[in-house]
């Protein structure tokens, strides 16, 4: 199995979560969100190394795992700056596969990680998507064709050097694939077979807590 490296973006403020502190430090099912998400990957046999990008004033949560593969780094003012810092801190070859993942997505499955690794090709990007279930309408009342849209999730990945080059562009995009595509790197979408919920809004906490208490999680 191809070894991969992981960057966890955990430097955000999480203003939409309805909590007083950044959501990655909040607890669900007795564990910090960051530790739950990290633990999901630590159990994967192909994981070679991880860098967690934290905001400058933050320390890892008290239940942060001890594992020789984990490092932390100081995040930047934007997600892209944080991922750049983390990629620089990774002890990985330039052509190594690096997956970038949100700290707020603790439910990514090993099947999805395996599917991304199987799809990874040098010189291309890869990312997880999910179909849209709802009718989508913009604020001007236009209904969007949901068959031409998918939800973009993480992990998203590419070779370490390709990510570093692409993320240096002066964009303000919300995910890594936007930077890769703007840099001319073709990216392949892999459809998730799981839920991979991103805890974002106040209503997400109760569902996440219930899911994290399921046997087998
Ligand atoms: C990267 C992402 O998960 C793709 O859906 C999303 O853009 C992250 O958004 P957030 O505002 O940083 O939670």
C-alpha cells in the first residue's frame, strides 16, 4: 500500500460552531474533536507521518495522542498558509502523497482513505466528494442543477511539492483543490461511501456526539 502523509488543518477559529472556543478543542463522546479525527488516521496502516497545524496561541488538547508519527506546527493567517507551514514541516519526499484533512471531520472512513490512495497519481490531485441530496437554490431564486454539483469534502491530496507550489498562489479559496486546479493540476474526485460530516454549525454537535458513541467507531 502506498504510504501517505497527513496534514490536519486545526488552526481555525470555528466561528460558526456556536461554541466559545475553537471547535477542534470541544469534546464529543468524551474526546476532543481533534483527537478523534487524528485517531481515525493513526489506525491506518499506510500512514507515515502527520503534521497538525495549530493557531499560534494554541497547544494540543490534553488527550492529544502520543505517537512518533505526529508533529505540530504553527498555523498561518489562512488555511492555505497553515497547510503550507505543515507541508514544510513534514519529513517527506517532494513526490510523497500528502492528504489534507479538516480537524472537524472525525468520521472519515478507512474505505474512503483507501479509495483516495488508490486513485492518487503523481502529478495529479485527488479529493473526496459526496452527492447532493437536497434541492439547491441560490439567493436570487434560481434552482441549481444538482446533477452537475457535488459536495466537496476532505481529505484532499497531491504530492507535497505540488501542494506547496499551488498554495502559494494569491487566491482566497476554501479548499486545497481550488488552488491545485488554479495551478493547472488536474484533480480526480472520488465519491465517498460514508457520511464524513463536517462539524460546522451548532446543530451538528448532537449528531456528531451520537455517531461517535456508536459501537465500532
Ligand atoms: C475544505 C472543506 O472541508 C471542503 O468542504 C471546507 O471548505 C472547509 O471549510 P471550513 O470553513 O474551513 O470548515
